[in-house]
């Protein structure tokens, strides 16, 4: 885990199980608080999306709102992204509820 402060902002980054996590706070110490919110949002197994081969979760506290972006891949080629204002917990739950559909065979008529 790495924590860096610059100006009034604090950035906390860490890696675990092929995932990168970034927490950015707009006031001193906010990066640590945002990092705690990320850790609390993770399921009991610690994996945001167990089937994903790798991913990134970034949360930024810029003013009053939290901006959350989750990006992940199942095969290392195609990446999926979900972002918006909300809580890390809500974004992790939404991402976890998404289902990867089998590729459609282009030779079959629709």
C-alpha cells in the first residue's frame, strides 16, 4: 500500500489478486477514509468480481460526491467499465450482478 499527499489531496494505492485499487481524497486524511470505504465494499472473499482475471477500482472524493470507476476483464482482451457517482459498495454490487453472456456465433441467423 502506498499513500501520497500533495497539496490538500491524499492518494492511496494498493494491489491484490490481480486488482489495482486507488483512493483519492480532497482533504488531508481523506485518502485513507476512502480506502477504508473500498475495503468495506469488497465481498467477504476480497474479490470484487471472482470470475474476472484482473481489474481496477478507483474511488475519488472530489467535493461532496464520490466518483467510482470499476474496470475488469475476463480474458485480458475485452474490458468492461462501470462508473458514476455513488458508493464503492453500490458499484461493486452492480458489477457483481452483471452476467457475461456467451459470444453470439455470427454464422447463426438472428
